[in-house]
């Protein structure tokens, strides 16, 4: 059974459109991992984000390919090998991700106090 998004993309609002491309828990992290432009195999992406379930990463990578944020190359070998690389469209989201990283660094102490005691 193929996965389908429960909520359709809202094309009437540019903010919601942008959020739909990076709102999931791991898409921004995947783009950040791919930012160097070097191709990464799925197993490398999984290793770089060990908290994420491999199935979830695979679904999100597939969506990102469909959205044009990453490109997937499948090599005709046995066993088959694939790699992902960020596209120019994906790179255009990096300034947003950089702003999110900066905001998180600037406000880390506030949220560390709030969430650290819940471990």
C-alpha cells in the first residue's frame, strides 16, 4: 500500500506551500545532510539520522524526489545501488534551514531548560 499525504498541499498560501516541502520532522535534516552536494547512499543518510526510522526516511526521500528537492540516481548493478543529491531547488531552501539553525542556536538555552528535565 502506497503512502499518501493526508492533507493536500495548499497552493493558495506561499507559506503553507513552503512548509509542506520541509515541514516533516526529517526533510530539513535530510536537506542539511545533502547540502555539500556530494551524493549520499540511503544507508549513509540513515546513519546520519539514526533517530529516524528507515521507512520514514525512505518515504520522505521519495516525496522529496517527487517535489524536485533531491535527485535519485539508480545504478544498474547487482545488487542495485542508489544515491541522492540535492537539486538547485533543494539548495534554494538552505537559507531557510540556515535561519532555522541560527534561531535554534540563539534560543537553545531557553528550550534546554524547558525540555531537559523531561528526559
